[in-house]
């Protein structure tokens, strides 16, 4: 068993390098799936995840960014979530942009010093800020 790392070149390449480095240092075996490759190599297929009977090939899935998850087809998302549910495995998205539908995370409006709403909590006016999960999260 190994970890599946799902990535796309040009989309947060530093995250991909960090994930691979982390797994290499720990000696954890992994396979990579480059979603930029043409089908079928760059797509998530059930036969790539398990034998169709009772043997799964991965014990975790690492997705480098939420952009990659958003770019998967509905069929690929269903295939992956069904596999995760069937085998009780975990999925990690290393860099996720808030999205209530996919991650249960949502921005909250932050009031700036001049009472204008801003959606940039990294600015001086937005520190500290309050974050909350949706019911699904």
C-alpha cells in the first residue's frame, strides 16, 4: 500500500515538491497522478485505485491544491470519494482555498478600519479574523 499524490504541473509546484520531499524523507511509498496528462493517464479511474473486489492500492490520497480537486470531473470525484468511503481512508488537500461545497470552509466578511467589507484576511485590517465551518464541514 502507498499514498496517491494528485497534482498538476504549474499549479503550486512548490506544494508538490514539498509533499514528495516529505514522503521521501519518511520513506513512505507513493505514486503520482499528473492530471494534466491526457486521458486515461491523467484521470482517476476505479481500476487505478482498487482491484474491484476487496483490495485497495492506496491508504491515503494527497491532493496538492483545491484547484486540482475543482478541475476533476464529477465522475472522478465520485470514483475517489466512493473509494475513500469503501476503504475508510483519508484524503488531504495540502493547500485549500475556502469552498463551502467541496471543503466545508467559507470566508467570513472582515471589517476594515474604514468599515468597508474586505475579503482579504491577510491584510493588517483583517487580523485577527473569525473563521467558521459550514454544517457540512
